[in-house]
């Protein structure tokens, strides 16, 4: 007997992360707890000049956080809006994925405009850091210190 549990968690990998420029939106979407996590079989890109990341299925790993919301419906309404899920065409689609290492089914926003990625930069480390596109020296220094 399987209960179809609603998914109450969201994997974030970009501007919604703690310290990110849209983390306040994540917080405005209601109370949540968060823990470090990653996704397997996804590739992450940095969109320039937009300054935010995009993930698509592929051979790779993406690092981020799983947010567990108290009121998931309210949270998804706000996050769907931020991620332009209902635009036509949508910028992102909300999909179910397995977050590691907890092996839980969570929501994630997957980039929907693949033709746009032809000029995007793949983030080989899988860890997207907020940085100004022209500030690569600082970015390289931060990454080498980790």
C-alpha cells in the first residue's frame, strides 16, 4: 500500500541558495529548513549576461541545497513565478528528481530554452557561484581557495 506523499522539498543550485541574490525570495516563500545536496545526471551552465545558472539532463553532477518548506504550495507559486514556468515558452520547467545523498524525491527547475545554452558556459565543478560575468579573476581565486 503506497501513499502518494506530496513533494515538499525543492533543490536549488543558483541565486536562491543561501547568500544568493534571490535567497530573500526563497525566504519570502515561507518557513523552510535546508541541507546541502547534489543531483546526479545533470549539467549546469552559467548564462551570460543574465548572471544566473541553468541545468539540463546530462553526464554530470550539480551541487546545491534541498529546501524543505512548511507550506509547499505557497512556495511553489512564488518560485514558479520567479523561474518563469508559466511564460510561453517557459524559461524553466519544474520536474521531479532524486536528491542525493538523502535519496529523496524533490522538485527542481530545469532550463527549458536549450538553444540559449549554445553561448552559455558550462560550470565544470557543478558548483555555481554568484559572480559578475567580467569578474573571472575573483571567481578563479574563490574556487582555488576551496
